[in-house]
């Protein structure tokens, strides 16, 4: 017996703010969740698996129109024609009370009730699948004790959208724990909700396959589904990468890197191993530059120099397609700030002022907000988490130090009388 376990498809998840990135492959990013799901269906058909499990959050939100539902239904029809059944639960994003529009699904699709746990059997395979859908976005109780008891002489699968005992970045929905799952007596727990792939346990098998397609820079690495074999009661599994866009974080320590040519060499050397495993995918890349380097001064004198030189370096890559989403600067200046602060010139006065503000977060926040309050913010920033971050002391400190570096560089360049 072979089956696929996937979760958190988040079909047509809205990706806001992409238009502000010059050269962003907007259409490919916005359709990535659909194409990854098509890859799942293609793989199921090619391998002729016995069934597919979808463990919640198939949709990201209520449909804006019927196109999202029609797309999903078309993929189910492809599986129906091949005789492949699909068993699915609804999660917090696509709970029964969230999705208002309805389409009748083909006969091969079973959606578990949101009112009570159910069991569905595949008699020819001696498989019993137990599950329950979310009635509303928030489920605070542990559902596992109410799930049906395992059926004797069947391979028992539990389909559950849960945070278990808690996972960073995920709301605590349908919480439960490892011992409760083990005590239920099922052979395989097909979990959803957590977007990072995790094999929680193998006795019994308790698995998060992760989401099918990374949607932004915080969902990095390979994404896909779990392919599971059961032979003679023995279970084995293999992760199958199905994503079409792969997100990466790359941190480069520029300590000792003194010029742009060395920067180019370092980024190309660091990237090549990451791209070897996904030559047919679009790679979305966020780079953070750290360390003490003379390039800090160059960037302060000519803002944007490092980012655009990195973009130029990526043009030389022959390993797949790469889009540089963002460059974050966490560099340090080669000069000694403490020594600069002792100076009686304008630079010394500036450094002392910044130190005073950094030591008083409330005063620093008040200064930043007074300077920014009259600005007209782009709509995509208002919809993002960028504005709330201005209330964070670390963000304000980073802004002040960045401004300090720019001013020092300009003052250092100014002609002296």
C-alpha cells in the first residue's frame, strides 16, 4: 500500500507587497501554490498511489470568487478518473465556518465532518481513516480522546490539524501531546497546521509533512509531501519535494572582505551548493550581510552599493533561476565607536547623541515617530508588519545606527577647510 500525506496547501494565498520589488517574478510567486499542488497530483497519478491524505488548510481563506474552488475541484477530477480517493479535513484557515462558497466535489473526495469525529474505511486495503474538520477558525480543546477507537485488523490512520503541545509561529489549535497520540493506538498520525516538516515519532508514525509550497521568506527550504509505504505491517516513508519556488536565507560574514570583488566571490561560492538540488525551480533569496568590514563604510557613502553588486553577481549564476528578494545589512564599522565618541568634532557629538537615544528606548521611539508621522505610507506597507516593527526597540536602534553610519560617512567625505 502506498499513500501521500500533504497539508497546508494554502491555495491562492495572497502575497502582498511584491510589486514594490523591482524585477520581482510576481505572477510566478502568486501561482506557486497552484503549481505545487499540480505537482502533487501529477506525482500521485504517475506513481498510482492508493489514496491521498490532506490534513487541513487546503485553502488559505474564504474564496474571493469561485476560481479557487474550481481549480481544486479540477485536480480532484483528475484523481477521480484514475480511481485515487482523497481524504481531507478542514483546518483553521478553511474551517467549515470560514469558507462561505460551496462546490460539490467528485465522489472520490471525502471531507470529514466538523460536528463529530468519523471513520472511513477502504475495505480492499483494510485501512481505517479517522478524522474531524474544524467547525470554526479556533479549536481550543484536545480532540484526540474523542476520536474513534482503532479497528482491529485494520491499518489505522488519524487525520488531525493540530499544533500538538505548541510550535513556534503557530496558533495553539486542537492542542494535544505525544503521549495522547501514542495511547490512541493508531498506526499513523497524518498531521497538519505546522509548516515546518517534522517526523515527530516513528512508533507510531506521527508526521508533519510541512506546507506544500513556501509562500514567503520565513518558509525556507524544500517543501512537499510525505510518501508512505506499508508492507507486511512495516511502515517506511520518503519526503518528496514538490515546490516550484524555494525560499532561502543566506547569512554572509564579511569579516576580512575588503572589496566588491571579494564579496562577489563569497556569495557565488556560498550559493552554489544550495542551488544544485533544485535546478528546475525559481530560488527566492534573502541575504544578510554581517561582520566588521570596510564595505560598511562604502555602503554608508553610497547606499545601495552592496545590494546592486550582489544582484550583478547573481547574473553570472548558471545553476537555476535566482531572484534576490532582499538584502539585510547587519555590518559593523571598522572604526572604534567608543573612540569616535570621545572626539570634540561633529562626529563625536553625533555618536554620543545616538548612544544617549539607544540607552533610552522611549526617547528614541518618540524621535523616530516624530520624524515619520507625516509620511505617506504605501498601502502594502500598511497591510504588512513593517509599521508595528517601528515600536520595537531593536528596530529603532538599528535605524539610528544606520543613520549614524550614513552621516559619519558623509562627514568623513566632506572637504576640510
